[in-house]
């Protein structure tokens, strides 16, 4: 979904989404994020969706590779 989007655009979207998330979590009022000619408004109950969008952008930029499962190591 994000494969053909230029890196500079992804970074702009990520910055806007992170700022919106901070505003949402500290102010509690609805925030609007614009990307690709669209506007999406998030409210407090939508914080998880906004966080998922941030993770998707970070992964596309190579910043968040996800977690590896931990395995016990016995000697």
C-alpha cells in the first residue's frame, strides 16, 4: 500500500501523524491528519488506529521492524 510513496512524503506523513497523536493524547480533542489529498479526523477512541498508521509508516521507512519473539536460552 505504501511501496510506491516517496520517502520524503512518508516522512512528512509520519511527522504529521506523530504530532496529531501527541495532540490527541494530551488534549483529548479531535485531530485531523492530511495525507495524499485526504483528511482523516481522529478522536480519543481512535487513538489505536492512529498508532497503527504510525507503525505502518515507520515500518515502510525501515524504522520499526516489529518485535522478534523471545526464546528461552538454556545452558
